């Protein structure tokens, strides 16, 4: 299983958010640009199960960027946030990190899932 996974639910529609482009980046400790690690698009169940190959994850700071503008534009719905960036810290290699996003056109929430 990919060490980082995500799930997007559209709370305004009460359905999984299919077709959301997502990028995973690792942020540098000092100055410098973020390093792209993986990307994909949520499936019909709103899940992106493979962002990285199987294996351990290096400790560090990571960012998931959800292209919410693309998703809502495809639905013909105006939205306030063109993207949602969720930054989180991986402290221990070997753990699984599931980062769900609850989404609506004018708000969002996230948490560490299981």
C-alpha cells in the first residue's frame, strides 16, 4: 500500500469527489523549492490510493495540493478556494498516513485518518 493516501468527500453534494487532481510534494528543511513526489486523480469513490510506491516514507514535511477549482469547474459550480494545500509532518518511517479532505465550494476540513 502507498504510505500516503487520501479521500475527498464533497459535503455539499453528500458524495465522493471524483476527478480531483492531487499533487504530493516534500518540503525542504531550509530554503529551496518543494520536490514533487507523486500525483494522481481521485477515482469514482473519491480516493487516491497510490501517490507513492510501496515502501517506507522518509521523515519530513509533506504537502498535498488539491486542485479544487478543476473539480468544481467540471461541475459548473463556483467556488472560493482554487486549491487546498494540506501540509503535514511525517515523524516515523514505516507508518501509513491517510489524509482525508471534506470539501464544499466555500470551505474545507481535514484530519489524519486511518
